[in-house]
C-alpha cells in the first residue's frame, strides 16, 4: 500500500465515523510523510544526466553522452553521502536512487554502446546490450536485498556505476583519439559490454572503499597525493579515467584469485 492508499484509507475511515479529528490526522500524516529535498535533488540530477546521455547518443554525440554518464556517477556518489551527513535518509530516497541508477547505469550505457558500435554486429550487438541492461537490473535488485547481510568491505559483483563508467570510458577514449568505428572496434565494444554485464551479476568481490572515513584527520602526504592525482587526470582525462576504471574493473578477479570473498555477515 503506497502513500496515497494510506491517505485515502484515512479519509474513508473519517467519513464513516463522521470524525473530523480522524480526517485531520489523515491529512496531517500526508504532510509528515513528505520527502527530503536535498538528497533527492542530487538523485534527480543524476537521473537527468543519465537521460541526457541517452538523448546525446541518439544524436550521435557519443563523447558528450560518455561525459554525462561520468557526471551521473559523481552525483550518484554524492546523494547517499549528503543524506547521511544531513540525517535525511528515507525509504523513498533509497528506492528513487535505485530507479535512477537503472536509467543512468543500466539503460543509458547499454543504448550508448549499441548506437556507438554494437548495432554493426546485428543480432549479436543488441543481445550484448540486453545482457548488460539485464545485468544492471539484477545487480541493483541483489544489492537492495543483500545490503544488510553481505560484508560491507566488498561489493558482490561489479557495481553498476563502475560498469557504466567502464563502457562510457571506452567510448570517450576512442572518440577522443579520433579512431573510426570499424568492425574490430565493434568486437572490442561487444567484449567489454558482455564482460561488464556478466561481472555485475557474478560473486566476484570488489573493494567498496566504505572503510575510508572522510571525517578523520589524515597526514599531509594524503592531500598532496590527491592534488597530484587531479593533476594527472587533467593531463588526459579520457585516457586516465578509463585506465583507472579498467583497473578497478579487473581488480575483483585479482581479489578472487587471492581468496577474498564478499561473505555474509554473522
């Protein structure tokens, strides 16, 4: 039963008993059960850039669409942190975030890759795009149901934002290099799309970085290292960001080989 059902039930109960107080209480519940504005603004912005990425891909502006996916990724990382810092977490926000993620990191990358290179492969192309899209949906559903029972140090499978960044980074770096889309590039795009889609639903552990506490003081060299990292990224953003995301995208298999697992918590 959703919010409207609750309010309607309260109104019917109030009318049946002729009790103005019940009616007022039902309307008051509607006011009290509003949504928090600040974190949901970030979620809405992430959703906008995911949709914008789809529109730009349909107009063959692939570099712009790839950048939009990265912007959505940054905004998606901020909404949860803003909610925790301002104590404005809510069930509505969690569900809205998942729906936004499905658009920005599920549908958008799949459609971008299809329009960019996969459609040249015919049936194999759209099958790969669907495998990725379905993988993102399953990944998000599993994350929502396992969030309280899996070791928080590791993600179970490749996170959907990083999977989207892997595909968007591939598009961005090849477009930046000015490489024409030929059959061999379509094959590379197919391999990356299938890899991302399958890895999202795998049990391969990926480090979550949730143990990093941003509220704690850090040595001076950490700040200097962060500044140096920004300088390196600014030299060639498409290439550097793609290499960083690619390294993370294969790191899970390295952890798997070392015997790490995203184990259930006791």
